């Protein structure tokens, strides 16, 4: 139990005693909660952050020597094709040996989408309207069935949505996964710092905090005991993905196998950018290390630079799909302080003023500090970058449908665009398997089609199962479930 005098002494030593300004107005339970929260803050680290990130605005120093990194293409030929065949077989071996775990970062809420709840609970598929969590659970379940043993799934929540997420899984009986193979961990937070260097109170009995970024997921793996659990299970490789992308392959044997065969500590999937200024981080080679330079930090002339054949020099965009070695994450998180750099974001943060009034600022009044998982790439001794195709593996749900106020054009990465891309991919898989799919005069798919991962989670698997005689009519809604049945949901 935290001691008031000890906490006050610490606060005075760091000029943050205002956090106890309303202590006398709180109930006994609220007092203890506030003292416990304050006692858990590393104020020496806060002081460092104030000096480095608040009193001055960090500037990005562009490295002098930047080159495109080596990338394994999505359609390899020759020796690379042979390597990929070996890698796919190796990935399946690793899954059968229980060496692989899935890890989803799911701390976000669906607020920007007008959805009241964890984003993973958002209904996201075109026919059955499965929530994102179910879509991923079916992939993990299918991978385990192919491997002959269950694949553990680690789900990172946030303090905001942890209770709702766990309840959602309970209500849905973990979507068919065994309870012991679905493990939850909670992302840590960091105090919001006012522009004057003072921490803010969210209310009279609570310090204002915010999630510490997707890079904080690595710290959460250690703090929660998930790394220890993985070690006991014999898990060596972590397949990392984020919750907002319905097309993601949660566990890709090829990707896992390449990572292992090349002795990598952290690997990434890359996407060819649609245009030079697309808002994706840029994979670069800096001093021999794979590094992601944020789109906002990449000078436009460099972003638009081309090779002699006309292709973009820096064409590989980061889409937050990784494989990490468990031992690598253990090494990065061994100290008390984060092993990744912090990034500053100025945000409007509601707070309680010195008079006890609740204030909701319209403009940024505080600094939030967060870590990015891709900043671990240059810390890895060996890295693999595998190119993937946008139509196969990337159509995130980030924005609401409608017009993007910044461009005046239809918003991208919305529920509607993702549904369209899911149907397009399902249709392409069926056509590759010999099934005739109705299309309109413009070539667009003229039916709603959904394929359960429990039936097939790749074009190759579908080709081995689908009946070319399957009849799909225009405007029909077709669902291929775990046993391949079709449904007529209108």
C-alpha cells in the first residue's frame, strides 16, 4: 500500500506535488488508487523526458547515407523461388513443432469509426459480418489444425478496452479456441505532460495517461509474463500484426520460415507504395541496418527519387506485420527503461485545472510520448524484408466512410473500401480455382463473397478444395464456411 508521505516526498523532489492538490477531497478508496498510480510512475524517467521531449521539440536528423534495403519480392524467381519453397516448408515444420505464436496489438477503440467498443469487436466481413477478432481467431485455429497442435494467441489490450475485450471473448467462447491458448495482456501507459513540464490530472483522483504506442507491446510481453509463458511452451517466434487489417495473414508459413532460415531476429513485410507520398513508413538501409523512416520525416525529393528504370528508389512501405524472435524481445526489454526511442505527439488532453475545474482544450496542451515497434528493426542483428501484395494482404479499417476533409476526396482505409477489397480477393481466389464469378460491365465483382479461414486462408488451399462447378449468381451473397457450404444471406 502506497504511503502518502513517501509519495508526497517523491513528488516534491520532482516538482510534481500538484498531483495531490485534491487529495483531501477524495474518498479513502480514491486516495489509495491515486497514491498507487503515482507510486508506479518512474519520475526520474519523467524528468529525462521533460528535458528531452517537452522543453525542446526533437528534430529528425536525416542520415547522410540512405539506400534501399534488400527485399525478397512477392513473386520470386530462380534461387529466391527455391529459397521461398524451402522457407514455406520450414515454416510448416516450426508450426508443427509448436515454435510459433500469434500476437495481435488490439488496444484501440473504434471511436473514429463511430463504433462504441474495442476495434477488434467491429463487424468487418462482407456476408456474415464477423468481428475482426473472430476473423483472426479462425486463422489461428486453422493454422493449429494444419499443424496438428494449437497455436497460442496473445491479445494485447489497453486499460480502456481490456475488460470489454475479455468479456467479448468469453461471450463467444473464444471463437473455438481453447481458453488456455488465448492469453491477454494489457498495454502500459505513460503520463501526459503539459507543455510546462507538469503532469496533468484527468480528474481530482487520477493522473492523465495515454497508451505508450505499439512499440510498448514489446514491454507488455515481458511485464505480463507472456514471454515466460512462451518460453515454457517452447515458442521461439512471434507473428505480430495489428487489429485493423482484415486481409492480414496472421501466421504466414513462408514469412516465418524465411525469418528462421536466415537467422533473423526481426522481420517485416513490405508493400510497394501506391505513390511516392503515400502515408506509409519507408524501409531504408542506414549504416547497414534496416530502418523505417516515417513518411512525415522523408524529404519529398527523396521520396520521389527514382531508379534508372523509373521505379521508385524507396518504394517499400511498412504495414506493421512482423516476425520477432522471442529471445530478441527478451533482450530488448531486459532493462527498466524502454529499449526503443520515444516519439513526441502534441495532443489536446482533458485535465483538471488548479481550481478543480474540468477543462477540455480545443488545441494541443500536452505531450504524449509513444514508441513504435518498427524502431526495433535496426537493433536486430539480422533482418528479413518480404514484399507482399496489397490486394492479398492489406486493406486496413482506419477511417470512417465519407469524404476526407484534408483532400476533399473519398476517404481511404474505411469499412467500405475494406469490404470491397475482401470481396475482390475472395473472387480472385475462386477464379484461380476455376469457379466462374459474376462481374459487371466495368469488371467489378457482382456478388458478395466471403471465405472463412476455416475453409481456406490462401488461394492455394482454396484451389485444392473448391468445386469449379460452384454456381454464383449476380447479386447473390455467398459464404464458404468451415465445410464449404454456401449461404444466401441477403
